């Protein structure tokens, strides 16, 4: 039985894959986002979000049962964190600050079962992936989506080597990239780095992704050739929605 992930289907069809960003450990919010027309993946943010691995199982199953792929961003490139995320049924992982080919190689190894990698065996709770135990293991190495974040000048400098590793996607963190480069978001140097990552990633036959906060930003990045783009986050949507509503009320 092959594992059938919505985001994999988008990749195979070379179609735009629009995603949402979940920072709050709420299955209600997760399901609401996943049921939004056009969403094919949700990033469950255990790096900067208020989410820890105790929330992983419920969130991955909520997202998957709503027709989207749950990806988990772990806090660091630690094999045990990767194992916990995948054993909770995530369709893939995102790893921040993947600043060298060596780091990326270790990430890939941690995400794959032997003989390809070193992932320990224990897929008893991978319901969100659609299979358990031996049935899950048979397809996991090919199905699991491994994405790494390019958000530092060191990663940009090594991007040609990084994309040679067994990843599926690079995913740019534009705000961290600007901060680490010491440049303005959207400036000439910043956009040049983004363009380089996009070009090298696509030339290597890998998926190019980038974080965006608005639909306008997402449309721009899709038009540039990015294939996996976030459109907003849960907390930003809440803030912007309340601010917009309150902005129509006078004398506050």
C-alpha cells in the first residue's frame, strides 16, 4: 500500500501548492485552515509556534482527515525530534537553519529507515499518514517529504551542495535570511539571494518553497517559479481580521 499524500500529488502534477501556517495548538483552527479551498498543506510550527510534540498526533490527524498534508517544523536538526514528528504521522518535516550540506545530510538520514538512513522503527501512531507498522514502513522512505529551510548566508553559499542531498524541497525563510544577511527584506541583495536559491533548487529538480504572509506575496512568488508557498499564518489572520473590523469602529 503506497502512502498517498496531497502535497506529493501537487509535486507530481507540478502544480502550485499553497499552504497555511499553524502556530496555535488548536485542532479547531487546524481543521478550519485545512478545509479552506486551495490549501494542500499545513505547517505545524513547533519551532516558533506554541506547539510541542504532545500536540503532534491530534494536529496531524486533524489536518490529514481534512484533506491536506500535515508538515511539522521541528525546533532544530535533531534526529530524535525528526523521529517524534514522523512517528506522529506527519507527511513531512521542515528543518530550520539548514546551513550546510552536512546538516542536511544528517537530516535526510534521520528521516529515512535503513538502509537509506538511521530512523528508528516505531510507526504505531502514523494514522495520519494512512498506514501503520510494516505497511507504513514499506513506503515511508519514498513518501515522506523532507524540506529544509534556507535562511542564512552560509546556506546560500552552499546551496549547490545542499540540493544534491536527498531532500524534496528547499524552503526559504525570507525574514531570517534578511536578518542574517544584514539587509532589508525585499532589497536588491535579499532578492538576489532568493533568486539564486530558486534557480539552483529548480535546476536540481527539487521543489522550491518560500514563506509568505499574504496572498499578494504568495502570488508574486508563485509567478517567479516557486512551487510551495505559504499564504498566511493563523495568528496573523486573527490579528489582521480583528484590526480590520475594529478599524471600522469610531471613537475607540
